[in-house]
């Protein structure tokens, strides 16, 4: 059976699969950094984030299967990071989510120009998802700046550390739930 999506969209989606795995890999590195630096809650949060990104890759893969499209498996490029502060990954995560949003928007734009309504409908879930991802990343960074950085001065080192511990406990409460878009 012939694929019902264009070659251009097929390539963009294959590239997106690679980008989702790269996101997953990036977040695993953040989790690793936090694990080594005494923040198991932050580490757990990013480990769940990494699992969700791998799920996103599977949802795109599923779509290519459903549309009888050949999948291209592009090599995954791991970024080798040299994280220097607790704040840095939070800032990078926000920047990265914005990059992914752009990438998904580009596929949508292409589908729109081709009147590929099926792909547009499929992508609408990801557009909502990216909106949430950006909000979550922004909130994480804002909470850190407000509660931790905002309490960090020489005379309030105690408050700074207790705010960080409290934030780590809170973020550690996140539970992984597989996406409803993933077929069992
Ligand atoms: Fe994703
Ligand atoms: Fe994401």
C-alpha cells in the first residue's frame, strides 16, 4: 500500500523522531547531573521527562506506520554537556522546548501548505503538548529563581538550602503516566 503522506512530510517526521530521542538523551544527562549533585527529586523529574520524549518519538513512529510510510532512522547526536550550575539545565530545557515547538510548527506549516488535513489533525496534539512543555519548563526555572536564587545571599544560606530541598522534594513527586496517544 502506498503512503498517504508526501515524501517531504515523511522526512520531516523521521527527523522529528530523531529530535525526540535527542531530547530524551539531553534530559537523561540533566537527570544524571542532578543525581550526582544531591538533587534526587530534580533527577527523577528529568528522568520522567526523558521517558516522555521517547514516547513522543514512538507516537511519531506509530503515525508513519499507520500511514504506510517508510521510516528513516537518522543517527542520534548526543550533546556532550559540561553543566556548571543547578540553574543551567533549567534554562537549557526551556530553550530546547522552544526549539522543538518550532520544529513541530514547521511540519504543521508544510502539512497546511499541502492541505494534508490528516497530518494537521495528528500534529494538533503535539502543538498542545508543546505549549504545556514550555509552560512547565518556564515554571521550573521561575520557581528556582524565586524560591532558591531569591533566598541566596551570604546571610541567608540556610534559607537558600532549605528552599532548594523543598523544591527538590516537590519535583520528586512527579509520576510517569504513558501518553494516551500511545497504543498499548
Ligand atoms: Fe517531545
Ligand atoms: Fe518536550
